[in-house]
C-alpha cells in the first residue's frame, strides 16, 4: 500500500523540489500518495507571488492546475483546534491537516517540525525522502532523471544542472544519487550527463 505523504508549502514553492516530488509520484505511484490542502496551496501561491511580483496570472493558474494534477487528495476539512506542541502557531494547520489525511509522512523543509518528537507521523525533509525512494526503487529515480533531462534538453536558455539545482534546493545527498544515475546513463546510447535544468 502506498505511503500517505502530506506535502507542505515550502516543498511546493521550490520548483526543483516540486518537480521531483510530482515526477517521482507519477513514475512510481504505488510507492507513495500525495496529500495537501487549500491552505497549503494558498500559501504556496502567495509566496511565489511575493517572490515573482511581475509573473503573469496565467502562470499561477497553470501551476495550481499542475500541482492538483499530481495530488491524490486535497484534504477538504480538518479541525483547527488540535493540540499542537510546536512553537509556531502558523504551523498548526499543517499538523491538523496531516492528522486528518492520516499521513504517515509529513514532507517539509520547516525545521520547527523536525525539532518535534511527539508527532504521530514521520517528518522528512526532501533530501531524506528522495534518498529513501532511491534506496527502494532506484530504477524509478533513474527513469525520472532521464525524463527531466529530456525535458530540459529541449528548453532554451542557460540553466543550472540537475545536480546543482538539487544542491541549491537543499538536497545534497540526493544530488549525489542523481549524479550516479547520470554517470550510469553516459554508457547508454543517447544518455547524457550534461543536460541542464532550471532551479
């Protein structure tokens, strides 16, 4: 049975993290499911708007649709007054929604969650989660690497490499795994390790 993974806004805000989460989900759907809420989506959109105030409105619409296309469940409701031992009251809604989603994993880059040891779900950063996926189904990761390389090879303009983008996004351990997959693909006809991706 797939693990139930609740995704926090700080994961969805990062293009690199968001792409890897969603593409791995598409490649190996039996390993994990993705769950989130309207609140998390609203926080994601608001943060991206603050970072890119001149971005066209259609980009927001397309991004939201793409995220929803990768999410297995948009948690419709959750109690707002659940007990919360964290120091940031603004994180309570994420905790409450993860409980309502019966999440086994909370995928977040929020250090406040990582400091707590009394939660009924496992808190993972993306680097740890992606490495776990690679430990379990490395062929799924390699297929995703090939897919991302193929996509970004067709895009114009200068971009950071796949490995560099992951390091910048806070996934140094997984970046090493991706570098290994890229090197392995060098021996495959048409395999390339120099194709690049934007962060």
